[in-house]
């Protein structure tokens, strides 16, 4: 009986000069079957899309310098550069309004309102140290059109499906984009133990072997 | 009019409160403790080359976590002062040694620190290194580091001096062994 198996695939460090779909084809094509789902780390997708900048390239505004002071130290927006990078994508006043609302919500005991209102990039940005060398001195944005990237992977490699995922060692997994028919929550559950490893840039691809078979059997069992 | 005045007063109080919050929050503040470094020891000696190493601790003595984006050594030995050796130097984290001279950006929580190993390689331009080292002089070495924390990034440096006497003693110790 087929079982789910997670197979991390090691690659060279991918850069903005690479195409993520070409890279998956180069390193993993022979190991991908029609029942498999290919998942790829979101930060590496973003890097191959050239969605990164550095503190030296940013000029933080007065608002960014003040607002970053209200973000807890571990957050990627706690530096004025992380905050400015998010503002460049989501808009300065949107971020400002989200922060005001977030502060009020916090006073009322509700957390997370800032990130809900500030836009996708506010939650996805990785500040300096968020990725491996040579991008450890960069701020990396979230990927563009993750579902489109997933569809492209499926189309090119003939797998059952594909996903772009944000997973870390703190048991937090979010699937940002999937091919039609896949359940992002189910995939997040499968990837929760971070099979990409701590240094996800070295193993940015994880093949979920036998996914289609296992899910079909589980559904058949559920239906009685 | 009273309403307008109340609004202005409220705005002033709000700005004052935010300013006070930021001032009280403070920022990261880094220092490489060059005055507390270990003596240079001779790590390797060949006919033409001598490699020395010492340890230097650093600390974030500020009130916020900070990131060392980059750190490197800058040795200062102009040929006008000593033309006997060529110098190369590097530093690496003691906890994560690497020999490529690349410093991986590192978050340093407030009031904590780590240690770097500073390596200096002296290569004789002519003849043997033992002979060349007799002409060696005191050599300043800056540890240069780029910091980013709550405020804007900046580059700072702390200077130590690799003493000629220290080099001679380290070489003599090795010769004696």
C-alpha cells in the first residue's frame, strides 16, 4: 500500500538568474511521478523572481522609522528597512492605518489585526538574516503569483499538483499557492515538520510522493 | 475654538508620548572588545608563511536586539613602514567557523554577545618568513562592522594593534616547542 513520503531535493543556491520551474526540472524531474505533489519554498521562488532588496537600497521614511518601533523585536518589520520594504509594496498609509487599528485591537485583546489589514507582504517579508548566504544581507519579499507558479510546475513536470509553501522550524506552515483541486490546509499539515530543513535554500523542493493515491484512499474510506 | 485647542493639545501629548516611548526603547549598541582580546598565537608556520590567530569578543550592550550584517578585518601595514611581508586577514565567528571570509548576517539579542577568531597570515616577500618577521612592526587592525537594528544602518569599527613583540614571542614559543 502506497504511503506518503516526503523527499527533499538538494539544489545549488538559486539566484534571480534562475527560473524556478527550470530548476525543479533540472534537479528533480526524474523523481517526480503522476501521483506526486511538488512543493517549493516560497523564499526561493521569490528570490528567483528577483523580489529582494537590501537596506542599502532603501531610504526609510519618517513613518517607517516610527512604526517599526511598535513591532516586536523578532518580527521582520521591526527594522525601519523591513517596514519600508512592506510600505513600498502595500502603501505607506495603508500600513499606518493597519497599525492604528492593530493597536486598538490589541488593547481590546485581539492580536493579528495589523497583519490582516496591512496586506500580504507585511506578513511575508523576510528581513535581513531571514535567508541563507548570499541573500542573508537582503530583505526578501513574498513571491508573486504563487498559484500561477504552482500551475506552471504541474504543467511542465506532469505531477499531480504543486504548491508554494512558507514553512519554518517553529511548526508554522502556510501554503501560499496551489494548483486547482489541492487543499492548502491539508498540504500545510503534511509540511508542518519543515522537510525543507532550516536551510531551505539548499533543499528548496520537497516532493510529496504518492499524494494522489493516499488522498484517494482516504476519501474512499471516509465515504464508507 | 476650545475644541480646536483640545485637538492641538491632544496631538502634542500623543507626539510627546511616542517620542518618549522611542527614547525609552533605545536601540542596539555594539562593541568589539579589542582591549580584552587574547594574545596572538602562531597557528601555522612554513618557510614562507606564518599564520597567527586571536579571539575577540563582541557585545550588544544596547536595549534592543541588533543585527551584524557584515564584519571584516582591515589591516594597516603600508610598505613605507614594512616592505618585508604581505598581509591577509579575516575574521570568523568562533561558533560557526568558515575560511571564506564571508560573515553571515547575525542577530545578536540585547545584552548578549559572541566571539570571533581573527586570523592574520604574513607571507614573506623575499626569503624566509622567519627573516622577514624580524622587520615586522606594530600593525593596527580595524574590526569593521555594519549594524542594522531599529534605526538606520551604520558602519563602525574598533581598532586593535598586533604588536611586533607579540609576533616575535608567539614565533619564539613555537620554535621552542
